[in-house]
C-alpha cells in the first residue's frame, strides 16, 4: 500500500474550518409581503403563506 497523498488535518484547523462554515449558514432573512393588505413576513422568492400571492398574482388560496 502506498503512502497517502493527503496530510492529516490538525484539530485546530478542522475546528477553524467548521466555525467559518457555521458562521455562513444562518437563518434565511424574511421580507415583508408586498401585498398591502397582508404585509406578513415571508421567505424571499416564495409565495406568501398567509395571502397566497407571488409577484402580484394569486397563485393559491391560503
């Protein structure tokens, strides 16, 4: 069996990498619904779960 091409990563290096990754993964921001009658917070680029509108169109009934 030949030697490994990769070196073992130290515990500090692995933990530093994981800490950076966890800092970037966060809760997605909520934006207010553009429907003036609704205005509830919703995830961006999705239909509003409260009023059922997306980009000014009614896509489903809530």
